[in-house]
C-alpha cells in the first residue's frame, strides 16, 4: 500500500512542478531560470516515476489486470 501512496505523491509533485512552470513562464517573461528549473524537476520526477513503476511491477507490488469480457 505504501508503494502506491509513493506513486500518488510523485504524481502530485509532477503536477505541482507543471503548475509552477506555467506560473513562472507567465510571470517572469523569460528573465530568470525558474522555468528551466521547473522543467528539470518535472523531468527528473517523471524518470523517478517510471523507475518506481518498473520496480513495483518486477517486485509484484503492482499487478496489472486487464478487462475481462
């Protein structure tokens, strides 16, 4: 259960980084590096999310299920 909570927290952090990047883009008018820092953070969090999903799948924490007709 804690593994799924960690994934949800990571998704929330990605969304927060996205919103802050849009805010900085509108506010700074290209005069600072805050948009670039936000993008870097978002990419790093996305890579971490992919790694979490892979670890969860291979350790059995996340079990895929299909739609059964």
